[in-house]
C-alpha cells in the first residue's frame, strides 16, 4: 500500500539498499550483464527480471550453462572489472542526496549486494557520501533474500533490527529486510508498484523527510505529500 502523506515513521537507524534505492544505475548494470549473457548465450530478457538486489556470483550462476561451474570465479572477476568502469548515466535516485544530508552519520548504513569497490564507485558517481557502516557482498556469506546483510548492519550500528527502517526497491531485498525483523518500506523506482503491493511503498525518497532526532536516538520521519 502506498504510504499516505503525513505518515510518521520512527526508527533509530535507516538501512539503505544501493542500486535502485540510493543510486540509479539501471542502464550501467544492464549494459554489463547484457554482454555477459550474450557471451554464454543466456536469455537476457529473462535474466533482466532477476538482476536487481542480487550478488554478482548468484546472477552468474544463472548464466553459466551446466558443466561451466569451474569458470564461475573467473567470470565473476570479469564482470566485476567491467562494472567498475560502467559509470555513464549513474545518478542519485530523486531525494537521496537531500535525505542523506540530514541523517546523523551513526544512524544509517548501506546494505548492498555489490562488492566494496563497486559500491564506492557507484555512490561517488552519483555524488553521494559513503557511510561509515557498509555491508557489501564481501561482508556476508549469504546474499539477499537472506537477512544476514540487514542483521549485520543493525549490529554494526548498535541497534536492534526492529528499531531500524530498511529501504529497498527489489523484492529480494524487501524479503531480506522483512526476514531480519526490520520495518520495511519499498521504493517504486525500478518495479511497478503493483509488484510491491504486499509492502508499504513510496515513489522515491523525495517524499521522506527527517523531522527530528530525539535525545534517546529515535528519529521521527514523515511522508510528505
């Protein structure tokens, strides 16, 4: 359900996905993976529906044909190198820069399926700051939809998962946040809002504003009209 203007949300920390939530990297992601799909004669139209929110190693497993498992590490390394150079068209999601500028440094984290270097490249390409708390594919052993990333982020910030707000655009990430016990809000930035019907959702970050942070560390956020 789309959150109504005036809705108040309380959280001690905000946990952000990166691609599609803070950074619009869709064009760059699809250019890189389209080439990888073509190399292995995989159907990109099908693959495209399952790119967002997943680790490169998990996507590559979908591409490689039976019998090519031994090439997994090499192919992941190759796509890693390509994605580090694919920055054309990367911009911040509307409202991301303004919201991050208002958040205390100890009250937000990045929870992304990207590798550390790629997360840094994309955040900087979009003109966004890097948080002190970054959970990446190198931090976890199990990618989304497993909740490990969000659980680690909450632990890193010293708060309970139920005291956090997870912001995500992809179903796998939303499922991970929910499984971790976080409050969850979906962003309808890369998915049709109909696919987000089971979650509370907002169009993008332009409608979310930090109103205050109480002395006990709880933040009060408000959905704008």
